[in-house]
C-alpha cells in the first residue's frame, strides 16, 4: 500500500478521532471506575484473599468446608433460592401481565403498589412478619378464631417462614423486568393469532409466553442471585434447620472471629452463584431468535 | 378411503373459498363518537372490494367488525347466508393481513405460515407440503427458515399474505397492507395480490386511504365517510358518476363551481353561478334537490378545455402549466381567487402563462350536488 492510498483512505484521521472519543469516554467513566475499584474490588479481593493466606498459601480453609454442615447449608441455600425465584415468577407474572394490559394510569397505579414496599427497610418488614407468624401472632389468632385449628401452630423459625418472607421482599424484582418485557410485545400479535384461529390459552402458549421468556429468565435470575446472599430474613425468621450460607458466614466472622474461614465460604458461594448465573444466561441466549422480540 | 377424505377436503375448501359476505345495517359507537353509521354492503363471492375513505372515516372499524374483533352495536353479518354476528374471530376462518404485518418474531417464515394450520389441528405431515406450497407461490422458498427481522419489508409482506391464505380462508381481510412499502414495491405487491385473488377466487375486503390503489385493485369500491357508506360502485362508475359532492371531491381531482339551482327538467338542472352566469348540468340519481338550494357543479379536469378568447363561460387567468409526463395540467385562477384545473394529453391548448382564458366543457360531464352535503 502506498502512502497516498493510506492518506486518501482517511484512516489515520478516523483513528485519531476514535482515540479522542475513547479518551473522553474513559474520562467520563473514571470517577465511577475509581470508586468501584477502590471501594468494592480492592476490599473484596482483600477479604477473599484471606481464604488462601495462612502464613503462606494454603487450601486448609477450603478442605474444612468439605464437612457436611457447610455443603448441606450451601445446597439448601441454592434450592431455597431457586424455589423463591420460581414462586416469585409465578406470583409476579399475573401482576406484570395485568400491568401490561392496563391503561397508562392503571399500570402506574399497580407499579406504585409493587414499588412502595421497596421503600421500607427489609429489617422492618421482616419484624412485621414475625408479628404475623409468631406462636401468639396474627395468623394463629385468625386461624383459631375461624376454628380451623385448636392449637396455635409453629410457623416461625422454619423454611416455610423464610421462603414466605423472602418471596414478599423479592417479588418486585421479578415484576418489573417482566412488565417491561410484556409491554414491549406489540398488541397486534395476540390479535393476529386470534384472527388466525388461536384461542386464548393457545395464544398465550404459542405467542405471549415465548416472547416474554427473556423477561421470565431475567426476573428469576435476579431473585435467585439476591436470595443466595440473603442474610436478614433467614437470620430473623429462620432457625437452624433453615439456615442459609450468608448466616453461616456471618456467624463465622462475628462469633468465631474466623475471617479466613468466612472468606473461604464466601469464595465458594460466589463461585457457585456465578456458575448458576452463567447457566441461566446461557439458557437465555441459547435461542438466538429471542433477540428480535426484545 | 383416504382418497375420499382428500376429495371431501377439496370439496370443502372449494365451497369455502370465495363466499359472499353481507353487512346489514351495521352501526358502532365509541362513547359518543359514531365510528360506523348504518352501513349495508353486499360483497359477492370472489369479489375484490375496497373500503376507501380518509383516515378516521371508520373504514378500519368496519373491517374489525367484519373480522369479529369488534362487536357492532346494531346490525348483522352474514357469510354465505349464515349468521356470523356472534361467531368469535378465531372461528370465522378469515385470513388477515395487518397494517404492520404482525408476523410472530420468534417464529421463522415457515413457522409463521404453519401457525394457522397448527391452530386448525392439521397434523404436521400435512402441514409441511401446504407451507412449502404457500412459500413457493409467494416466491419465498429459499427464505422459509429466516426469522421476520431477517426479511425485507416486501418479503415480510409476502409471508403475511402467505400466512393469511394458506388455510383457504372464507374471506381475506387486509388493513392498509401496503402502507409501509415504497411506491415501486407497492405497485409490485398490488399486482401480486390481484393475481393471487384471481387464482384462488377468494373474496377480499381491502382497507385503504389510497384512491389509486382502491381503483386499480377493486371490482367494487365502498367509499366511507364519517362512518357512513357514501357510494358502493365499480371504480369506473365511482369516477364517472360520483353520487355525492364528497365522492366527487375525494376520488380523483375535480373543479367545483358554487351557485344556486334555479330550474330542473328531468335529469337536467340549471345553476346560476355566484358570478351570475347560468350553466347546465346533470342532477344526481334518486335524489331531489329543492329549487333555490345552494349547489355546486363539479367538472373533472380532463373534461375541461381552455379557450383563449374569454366568452360567456367561466373565465380566469392561466397561472401555471404543469407537465407530468402523459398529461399536462393547466391551472387557472378565477377572479374570485378559486383555482381550476384543466388536464389534457400533452398537446392541448396553446395558451401561455398569464393569458386570459375561459373554461369549456360538455354539459353531460357537469354534475350538480347539494353544497356541503355529507352523503
């Protein structure tokens, strides 16, 4: 290639412009990047590195994790998180669907009802649930009054209590992505399906559901990931049989003062959650066709 | 046995394709607004009918009522003599082509076309050849595995059409299906639609606001204005014998001369123009206009010739000559400010811009309408 052709192609000029743009972008990103690295990545790395440093490099803290307690708590964390995600998706779907079919005002009103609980602290809401669920609590009173039971039941400190409260707290996280997805499906598609001979249920199965699958997966993923790290709810309304990893890590650090062990537990939780996330993300992109629906 | 079944299926489709559709005294209100006002239409089997009207005229609502997506407040629908009014859209067996195609984005072209067959419970083995056939007919055979977003506008349009006809619908409904295409593609699709309609002998109801499209495609055109049916006639009749001021104005170009009806004799009337001149014209069929009523005379531009010697007729100044290929349009401004058109094959008058001219026409091509009459 001759010098002339390089100049005439205009590439050096464009390259220079590209560099300038990249520089501007970098400058704009810099404040957030610095904060993120300084306040998040460095402390996280610092903390997680405790798990492998014990005098020298060591895997001792990981081998102790192979005992049944930790593994069973980890397994319970995963399945309970998946269950919470599934229940939230099932309960959130009709709400999101109704929102997407409502007028702008209707959708805003339902949206507000979904969002308002997010403005109250999780701690407060969890305590509110203990009032409802405890032995002499609101729920038992109600059931006794209705004559459905003769003796108060033990709701608190069970897996059921943990799951109930977590679903309550996490429901908005599945409604919002689902609503965005459902609202983006053009109205004429269900109409067209009906005109072509489909009944309500078949329209839902063949048209609406496949088109909102990305929203379903996004909502489920969000709730699942948030659940795996849940600390307040399992600690307050759960018992030993419903303990989740975050509680175990908290106890290791604040009661046993074993930071290294807590860090090792965190590494395993983070790795497991990342693997689950990657699998869900793969599921979402497995069918490339969904790209056009968004 | 199998052959007999196939023959039965053929008989049924033969009977289904091209059925007559009757709309009887259908009205529909949205709140206080009248969308469709007492419309009665008889569409023959195998006929191509356009619903033509300005936007907001109620033509799309009428189509939605025929499709079953909207329920009429009053009136009835009949398909081949059977009452259709209460049958839900998914059981009417009509094909639809929507304005924005409404292809399912998560299905390939072939899957989109197979959808109505699947909904009708036709087994997979039989669907395959039917879909392949529809793809071939629409020249889409190579594109069956593409998703809608991988197709051009014209190709999407053809998939939508294939999907609407693959199940041999009793009626094909199209709502401004060519609105999103550019002029050339539009004209190609018009030819294609017309050809398919003829081959299949299918009855078509086609909504458009484009009069050229309506006139060139249709056997008959229903002109809709403010929810009501203004005229239902062949394109030729619509152009040559518009039944109202609205149709005369909406379909094609027209010159209007306001005045007062001063005398009638049979189908002929005398109108005293606002300038004082008296001109003759044809009175509309089946409608009587009171003497002394305000009327307008309508004359098509191609019926108007220009005379460079101002005489007793309407006169004005030639302000522009527009050459548009096949024809030349001459624009004349009247002393009152009104603009009149004269259109002729390229030769025509020799008058030059700025000349005083008078307008001439045969009185058989002048039509008298009540002024501002809606119907």
